[in-house]
């Protein structure tokens, strides 16, 4: 099973999916357009969340960082007048340093991530979407901000005029991503931010064409007229899409076979051009995530086999 993922909604779904299928059978293609250098070390927030989830150390109260991590380095830097852009725990930083060491010796982001996966005892395959640096940039009335400066620095408050994924046209999906997609029929687009988490993956050359040949089920991160969490609504508006599950379906377009919408959603099946299915998609517990994952797997076997 392949999933396309950001760093919050889809990881919640994966948490439940892991209770049903073995990690060895899961590949996650992860957004890297929010990667950023913090105090000289590259942080790949979405990839790191997925890594920590599979190694059983993720702080699932926040969906980032390592459970019970300490913040000695972050605090020491603050005392010296450096306020880091992201709160980075010590063990979290160690993992990022590990990856960066291999990259410094010439490994690609993918190779270094696979080595980090191995070091963390992970059996799932976690693939950054590309090896090139791409950056989500948010245009606001006061200037252009990197996504992390917009979301973490400014807490998502500025008005958003445009979203640009800088560098995406020069980037390519990795050979590992392409090979994995060639060898699997079923793809889940998890309930992640369509614009900043899934959009960059879909914008990579050739990905949409491959996905059109696959069985693709997406889960809406938007219920009614607002996202479950985060800035997806504001960003979809800025891109000219309605903030609704229908807007999400429109953004994904003809790669989709089925759109899973929440059973509390105000949209109806007749609002969509594609098949929709309604489930409870609010994953407030592992049990709820597992139940949603089970329904999605049933959907694959019911429709495609
Ligand atoms: P990010 O990388 O941290 O922005 O995380 P993602 O893009 O993976 O996930 C953010 C999106 O997940 C938001 O748009 C939320 O609306 C959505 N989300 C978070 N939790 C849930 C949930 O329990 N159910 C659904 N349907 N969506 C969720």
C-alpha cells in the first residue's frame, strides 16, 4: 500500500493502518516542500514525523518531535540570543544530524533517509518525494514568507495572496518513488493539506500521469467549510478553490477514483463528479484511525478486486 503524506492528518491514518497491515507492506511518499535549515541542520518536518511514527517514538500529542525529548540545545541557543525557527528537541536534532552527515558525504536525501530509517529500526519504506530542494512560499500583503515563517513564525495569521512551490519545476520524483508506484496498484492520498502537503508531490513531473493508472482513494482533510486543523482553508482560497471536500476533489482532479468525505460533511454525493463514500474521518484515537483505515482497505478490495 502506498500513501502520499504530509505531517499530521495522514500520519494519524497510518497509525491505524499499521494495526491492520504489516509495516513492510507500507510505503509512504512524503512531502519535502516544508524542509528548512535550523541552526545549520536540515529538518524535514513531514518526513521526520513519519519516521518517528514508524519507530514508535513520535510525540502524538503534537504530531511532531520525539516523545519525552529534552530541549537543552534549543534552550542553550536561546540564552545566547538565537531563537530557532522550529522548537527542536535534542533527540530530534540528533536524527537530523545523522541524516545530514550522510548527505554531506554525498548521499541523496532519499539515501540518507533510508539509512536513518534503518537506524531507527523501521520496516516501512519512507520516501521523500524528491531529492532537490523545493520550498513552499507564501505571498502575503507584507511580502513573501517561507511556509515555516508563515505558519510557525507568524502563526498563520497573515492574509495569503498566493502560494508558490519554488523549485518544483526543476525537481523530479526520485527513482525510488517511481519504482514503488510502478509496482503497486493502490494509493491512498491521506487527509493532508492539499496545497502544501499533497500539492507539491502531485506537481512533480509525471506523478499525475502515473496516478491516473492507479486505484486512488483520497480522504478529505476538510469537513463542511473548514479543515480539521491548520491553514488548508486559507491556502485553498488563495489558490482559487472552494474550502470544501468538493474543492479538495477538484484540486486532485482526474487522478482520483474515490473521495472519502466525513459523515458529518454538508456535501452530498450529487455535488461531486466522482464517487464519494462517507465515513467518520475524525481520528481522535488510534481506534478511530484503525476503523477508518479498515474501511478504506475494504473499499479497495470491494471496488478493485
Ligand atoms: P502538516 O504537514 O502538518 O500540514 O500536516 P498534513 O498536511 O499531513 O495534515 C494537515 C491536514 O490534516 C489539515 O488540513 C487537517 O484538516 C487534516 N486533518 C488533521 N487531522 C485530521 C483528522 O482527524 N481527520 C481528517 N479528515 N483530517 C484531518
